[in-house]
C-alpha cells in the first residue's frame, strides 16, 4: 500500500508540473532561450573543431608528401646537374628550411617528426652533393643542424617506434660523418639492441652499419702515378718484305726471259726484238 501511495503521489506531482509548465515557461522564457543558445553553440563548436581538425590533418598530409617528394626529386636534379659540371646543391638547403617551417607549425607529432627527419636528411645530402669540399667549419655547423633536427624528431616521435628508430639512426650517421666513430657505434647499438624497434628498417640498417663501418674508418691513400712509358719505335714494312721474290728452276729445254717488277723485259734479246719490230713497222711497203 505504501508503494502504491508513493507512486500515486509522484504521478500527481508530474501531472501538476505539466499542467503548470506553460506558465512556468513564460515566466522563464529568457533563461530558457539563453540555455538553448548555449547548448547549440557548444554543439556547433564541437563539430566545427573536429571537422577543421580532419581538414587540417588531410592538408598537412598532402603538404608533407609534396615536401618529401621534393627532397627525392631534387637529389636527382642535383646529381644530373653535377654530371654536367653545375652545382645546384643549395636547393636542398631551401627544402630543408620549408620542412623546418612545416614541423614548427604542425600539431601532429608524427608528421612533425617525419618532417624533421627529412630536413636532417636534406642538410646531410647537400654536403655530399656539393661540387667542392665543405670546410671543416661548414661541415661541423651543418651536421650540428642535422643533429638538432634528428633530436627534435626523436622527442616528438615517442608514439612511433619506426620514426624514433630512424631519428636515432640518423644521429649515428651524423657522428660518423664527423669522424666520431665510437659515438656512432653507441648510437647504432642503441637502435639495434632496443626491443621496441624490432622489425623496423632503421634497426636492420643500424645492425648492418655496426658490421661494416670499420671498413670506412681507414684513410684512403692513392699510389703515385707511374712514369709514362717511352714510346716504341715505329717499324715500317716495305712491299718487298711483304712480297719477297720467289725463285725456281725452269724445266730443261725452256728459256725464261727475266722481267722487272713492272713487267718489262730486261734481257738484251727482248730489247733487240722490240727494236726490230719497230723498224719493220716503220719501213714503207713495197709492191
């Protein structure tokens, strides 16, 4: 009975509130309108933020893809220009600056880390593609910029083992290019032995580098060029040497008339015969 009575009281209260709701709404119309406006604005802001976030992410993906593609294409262009004796490596520095600006503006840590890694790669590539050797001061300064970029990428890529491993491997490359081989080995070992990096391309590259980097530590010394070899005298072969005369004995009873290489008869009888022939030809005919 008590439960039924309580239910009846609640039903009466609800019916009484509904009956007086229009009057209450009129009295609190201003507050209701304000509350509704706040709710609608909150809903709109929520959807706009997520919509804009998706649009920004897509736009940043497209922009970064273009910049990364420029690094690869510019390397090919610089190499082609170098084969023609033209140095265009400075273009890689310009792309590196664009990648740095992108990373500074991006709120996506993974995209920013990728941009910083590619920036460091572009800075290192510019040194390798130069037509003239960089001074020690220039080398140290530019490699330091690449190291800073790799370190920043490592900090922002904490949620991506593949990017983190690539950034740490890049730090080892920088140390090796500066001639700090012990530091480079330590960086490679940190990547190769880190279980979090298992299965990444950078871990495989680091392990391979540990096995082969000692081959690049030695100084390459070229032997002096040999003295030029004296030219050999030119030997000329005469036609007589190529076609030596052949002598043989004539068969018995046959007389052979000597002939010169030009085919002229040099025997006395041959000359006399020729003279006689000429005389017979010049003698007038007789009846």
